[in-house]
């Protein structure tokens, strides 16, 4: 370096100790270190080193904050911004359902004058089939526009009642119910057909589902359903 007191990177103790007092004071000035008259040379070096290290730490933090590798565009998943509904089975009586409605479509639905909300229609189907049974066997759960997931409870099922379902995400427009997305057919675990279990109370799925603690009252009244488009 032609100018010894110009900022050096990195600053080392050996380099500082090689400078004469005048040069050392100029380096101290470069790093904003106030040097009173008569200050010991070793103390000046300590002050410069402390100031240099503090500046270095600050620069490293700034580099991390603006590091391009942290701000590069992230590739969106293939299923980004589409309408879908998925189900995760918890046990024979409960399933976790989550969904998303494409942003543009959601805006169109909810800005319509006849928008009446969304619902989940749970439809039982025959074991091994992919087509739904009679409409009367289904049930509907209303969901708010802000909802994106829900736990759903199911009735007990045996071999006569297969426990196979599809769940459809629908939008309500006036008196019309229109499908947005649907799950694939799925089967809930059987409560009574676990291998080597002869008593209901011994089935661990029974305890997991909480059915032994539930008091279920059947409602024979049926609510009117929204019309489907022809």
C-alpha cells in the first residue's frame, strides 16, 4: 500500500504494531477512534482493533441481510394457485380435510350477488366403487370463506356400511350447489374388523376415535338441500 494509514482489510495487530505513532493515530482516525493526547500506544492498538472488529461484524450482518441467495425467486410448486381438496384419515370416525380455492375463482364466487357461501358435501359410496350412492345418504358441512381446513366426524360403520367416501368442495350460488373440487374415494378404518380383536373395547382404534365417550343422538329431520345444476 502506498498510504500506510489508509484503511486495510483485514487489520491485524502485527500490521498496527509496525506503524509509527503518527501513522497509528491516522489509522485510528480512519476508524473513528478518538485518541486523547498522551494515550498509550498499546491502548490505541486495542481501540483500533475493537473498532475494526465491530465494523466487520456490522458488514457481515448487512451482507447476510442483502445476500442475493436469500432473495432469489423460489420456484412455485406445480399445484400452486389451483382449486383442490385433500383428506387425511385420523381414525375410523375422524378425518382432517383441507382445501384451497384458486384466487381468481374465489374472487369471482364471492363478488357474485347470489353468493351464499361454501360447503363440504360428504358422500358415502359402495365399497370398491368410485360412484356415489343415493344423494339422501350424504351430509353437508357449511364452511366460511376464510376456512381452509376442518375435522369431520363420521358415523360408525361395519362391513354392511363400508365407510368409503368422497368429499366435495362446493360453492353455493343462490339455490344452486356447484362443485369446485373433489377428493379421491377413500376408506375409513373398520371399527369391528381389526385382526385378532374379538371385543370392541379391545380395539385401539376405538379408544383413539373417542367413540366410547360420545353420546350420539340421531336426528331424523332432514334440512332442504341446495339444488344442483341440471
